[in-house]
């Protein structure tokens, strides 16, 4: 059984963030819901949001996609640095990796950062999250969604 091209993009992003030196001490997970473990200071969550197709005029022509990925960087207060700043700094590292031309190889034609939002955890005021939405362009053949 083959996965969709979109799952492939999410997996490649996770692998990129885990490449040495791994971000968040290697605590990068895909489509797993929070909470972050109490002993961890940082964690990155990679979510596949949606994918919108633009089809060619001719039946069976390649399909162009805009696949949206949400990356949530979660961080705790550390010695002298608040959680907002820690989450923001981690998201900056994520963006640097993702927005490097060619970082995801031939899986995507381009990737762009669309939005960033900062939130505090309502249950734990020492935890904050910085969420970013990325849009990746990719193409599939004919009437299939696999790469």
C-alpha cells in the first residue's frame, strides 16, 4: 500500500527537522496531539492540514497541489527565558531549515511560510506554542494522489 504524496511531504519535513543537529533534542513528532511530556523543555509537532488540487484541462493530466503543513513549536520557561521566546526561537530554526531552497528535494516545487501565531497553554502558564502554516507545491500524475 502506498501513501499519498502529502504524507510523503509531512514525513520528509519530520526527517529534515530530525537531521543532525536534531531540533528540540530529537522530539519531533508527526500528527500526534499534545501535551508535551512534563520533563521536556521543547517539542515540535508536524501536522498535515489539507491539500487543494488544481487539475489540468485534459482528463488524466498532472494535478498540481498546494499542501498545507502546520508546525507547532512548544516550549517551556527556562532559566531567564520565557516560554514565548523559547517557542519563537525554535520556530525560527524550523523556518530556516524548511525555507532553504532544495531542502525537501524533488518532493515539492516550492514551499512558503503563510502565517505564524503565538499561543499560551491555558492549563500550564509556563508553556507556550508558536504555530506556523507552510504551503508546499507538489504535483501528482494523472488521477492519483501518490508521488
